C-alpha cells in the first residue's frame, strides 16, 4: 500500500478510479431512489413522509463514517507520517460537513409531522449538531494556520479528540431517553425493517458511500495539484532570492 502513498502515483490512480466511482454512485443512487420512492410501501403509521428516511438515514451514516475516516487518516499521519493521510483527512472534512447538514435538515423535516416539532434537544440530535461544529472547527483551523505541517498536525489532534463524539451519537438512543427510535438495522437478532424498505435503504447507503469515494478522489487530486503549484511558486521565490 505504501507504493500508492506516492502522491504522483495516487494522482494517476485516482484519475482512473474517479469515473468508476461516479458511475457506481449514480447507478446505486438511481436504483435506490426509484425503489424507495415508487416501489416501497408507505409506513402504516407515518405515511409517505417516511420516504425521507432513504436520504436522512444514509446521510447520518455518512456523517459519522466521514468523521471516522478523517480521524483514522489523522491518526495515520501523526503515527506513521503517511504522505497522503493529511490530504485525505482535509479532503474528507467538507464532504462530511455536507452529509451532516443534510442529516440535520432532513431530520428536522421528518420530525415536524412525526414528533410535532422541528427540533428537540435530545441526545441524538444534539450530538449530531456537535459533530457539525467539529467539522466546522476542523475546516476553520486548517484555514487559520498558514504553515501546512503545523496545520496538519494541529487539525489531526482536533479530529482525534472529536472522535469521542462518534460512540455518543451511536449509543445515545440506548443510553438516554430520546425521541429517536432504537437501532433498526444493527441489532443482535435481525433488522426490524421489512425487506421492501431495507433493500432501497441499503442501496442508498452504498450509493452515498460511492459518492463520497468519488468526491474524495476529486478533492485529493485537487489538493495534490494545489500543493505542487505552491511548491513551484516557493521554488521560484527561493531561486529569485538567490
């Protein structure tokens, strides 16, 4: 795997993999949306509003997944000084931020007719909101520190500290009395959701994941190219001074 840690090799590999990731994501999202919107039945209690689940739940999963990937990449950078670890973490942050925002907005839309309120400060919603602020803080810290090496290490520490919030989000419905229902898929016995709803939900989740991979490859290529440009400008400045 260290062979692909070379930025030049990864840049070319990402260029070849990006169209595949884009095609897979569009295929899965299109199929999942069709099954979820037109073929899956409405919930007998919530009715048609339940269909927002096919966006809300995968977005919430990806909000946590992206932050976990960001924390792992940050840890790899700090421990093994992996050449592309910080690049991957930096590229992931805005994507995770958007997924988290989508999860919060769709959750509010879903909550209004279901719970009778747009927002409730229960443990799950509050911990996801904290996750949003962690993404914002990470991005702001990157932009606030001009020296790239110091910025990478400082933001990596922030990402690792913020990862403590992930298990809180996951188990908040079990630890506290919240409006959110307990886990429907990750259960010890079996998923508490019918196959007609489970299949499009999983397809949407896989589609969101492939979409993340596509955006990640694009953003990492852009960051590698930007670093090359900065390196060339710095070399010209140093040559001019000599």
